[in-house]
C-alpha cells in the first residue's frame, strides 16, 4: 500500500510543479492546492498505514494507531484552506484591478519582441 501511495504522492507533486510553472494565476493556485494535498498524503504515509484501535486509555487493544500524523494533517488542511482562500481573493482582486491573470503581464512584461 505504501508503494501505491508513493506513486500517488509523486504524481501529485509532479502535476503541482507543472501547474505552478505555468503563466496563469489560477493554474498556480490549483498547483499550490495539489502540492498541499501531496504533502498531506506524504505525512500520512510516513506515519505508517497500519490499522489498529483508537488510542483510548480505557481500551485494552493489541495495537494502537498513532494519532500524531492525523493531528498534523488536520492542522495542515486548515492552514492550506486559509492560504488557498487568501490566494483566490488576491487573484480575484488583481484581476479586477489589472484585467488579466497572465503572470507576464502582471510583472509588467508585455511580451512584445
């Protein structure tokens, strides 16, 4: 299962880097979202994909699941949601002011040779 998750994580990182290197601001925002999802899956996979009972004190189980990776991922999801919302508002506002989402035109390079 870890091999499959590693392939999925690699594909998410690959597509995120491809989208983040494009010229459209919306594609860059989608790329950062994919990158954060890949990082979440990476944390979960590094924590181990094992099964077990919930780590409750009153339970007498043979194996427990470590709650730390899930807590880290939950925190990272909330942070990435806030960052994505900020990026979307920033892109919308820049499109309202400048009328484009092309990164070359936002930098001031018109691309005329």
